[in-house]
C-alpha cells in the first residue's frame, strides 16, 4: 500500500508539472499580445522575450479608441450576437429534441442529411446568390440566417436530450394528457438549462468572431461588425505607413505595427472578461459531445 501511495504521489507531481508547462505555453501568447500592445514596437520587433512591458507606447490604443467606426462596430457586433444567438437557440434546441425522439418518422435520414452538410456545401457563390435573391443582402438577416444552425452544436444538443430526457418521462406526460408542445416547453426545457447555456455560449462566441459573412453580405460601412472595422483600420494604417516618408513614416510604421496587437486585445477583451465566469459550461459542452453523438 505504501509503495502504491508513493507511486501516486510521483504521478501527481509529474502530472502537475506537465499541466503547469502546458498552461504556460497556452497563457504566454495571450500575455505577450497584451504586453506588445502597450510596448514600443522597436522592442517588440527585436524579438526580445517580453515578460513585463518596456518603454510604454499607447499610440495604438489612442488610434483605436479615437476611431469612431470602432464604437459603431461594437454596437453592430452586440446587436448581431444577441439577435443571432436568439435565432440559433430557437432553431437548434427544438430541432435537436425532435431528432432525439426515436418515434420521429425519417429520423435517421434527416440526421444523415444534416451531417452531410458538415462535409459538403454549395460554396460561397451559390450562398451569395441565395442571399441576394431572398432580398436580405446588406440587412441584419444576412448576418443571422446563413449561420443560424451549426450541425456540430445540433449533434451536441441532441446527445444531451438522448442522455437526459428518458422516454419514460415523455410517455408519462402523454398519459397525463400533454401534447408534444406541452412536453417540450413545460418538461424538457426546464430540465435543459445546462445545454441551453452551452449553446448560447457556443453561438455567441462564434457570431462575435464572425468575419466572412460581413465581408460577403454587408455593403454599408455603417453596418459592419467590429472585426471588419478593425481589419480595415489595420489595412489603412499599413498602407499610409508605406506611402509616407521620413520621420513621419517611422512613426506610422510604429503605429501600424502596434495596431496589430491592439485590435486583438480590443476585439477579444469582452470574451476574455466573460470566459472565466462561464468556462464550466464550455467544459460541459465538450463532455456532452464526447459521451454520445
């Protein structure tokens, strides 16, 4: 027994050291971006290992926060995220519950068709033509509808219902006179708060970081989300730094270099603030998808 306990201590020690090393490799790039965003670009470009900020330079943040379209982009992104997440939850959760019921006619065929779209799709041009023909180009619906349902999230959600909503519960509700809508809204949803929270987080994160849909389906600059606004800001400053000359060119190049790190911090900061409070739901989502799918 003592030898076994000794082996357990060694295992725990080695395992702990490995986890610390892995955490450092994961956390340092995030820390580096934050430090680089407030450090003189000359030091950053020298390749020096940054642990603490040196020669503070906040020109990048002044440029970012003083750029008025940034705030419009933030507002647009929040609007798209809230509306898109609501639509995605309203479509994914009922669909996943229906596919989890073994008495659904054509259940396997429908599941195969959903899964097929994970590997094959029509492509960008047909999607653009569909959006244009529907008359939703350059509207909020162009940001919401094309990505309203993620098949991966649908499978995760269906796995939850398979494992946590027993047939006996549904049958008992039917015996008591409940129809399918009563069962879903009064029984299934109240016991599914965990998976709903997971789906909200998955969809909200995806929509917040959405980039390509805005480039393809939005025409007005005033309707662009934050990610596109930040991209345009970087490209415009890089172009101006190349075309400038003399001392002004050096300052513009320094500013353009720091903007790369600053925009990462500005765009990711809301999610980084929220994540520590909701990370347990991400872990649950991974486990739900791993148990049965």
